[in-house]
C-alpha cells in the first residue's frame, strides 16, 4: 500500500485546513486509517483514526471538537478536517494505515500501522 498525503500549508491561528490521504497499490484496501503528527525534537503523537467499516472514530484529547476524520468520496481516501487551528498544532502530519480493523484501544499506537505516507507540513502562525 502506498499512501499519498496532501493539503498541508501555512494558516493563521483560528483558520482551517484539510489534509487528505489517498491509498493505492494493493487489492485489499486499508481498514483503519490514522493521522499522527511530529514536532522536531519530540515523539510522534496520535491525532485521529477511523475504522472504515463502521466509521468508528478516535481522537486525541488535544484535537477533540476541532478536528474531524472522515472517508472522503473515493473509496481509498481519508481526510482530516482541522478547524480552530492553534500554533501548537504546527507539526509534520503523517498518514498511516493498516489492513486490520482496529479496536479503540489500538488506534493510537504507531506499531499497529504497517503503512506510512510521507509527512506534510502544517504551520499555524500569524
């Protein structure tokens, strides 16, 4: 599976961005897709995940109520809508996927995802 992330950029505090993750290259499409983010010098952290068969969603506490993960049109595209962005959201965002349908407790674990995309930079600054 190859993952292609897009949609990063520069936005002012309070603004919005949409990141998209398109999967290709394998007969079995990913069943759980997630977003993680990383700031230089810090560990990568979980942001959000969606289990595709039932739209089960999981969010990090830091983004609840502001970010929304969803299946976006095409079968193998998952997007992350980010609203009310804050400078602390500045990071490189990575799309990750697995062919397994993960339970809630597993969705935030990096090791559960076999496939990773190249990161996309999100910068929130005035």
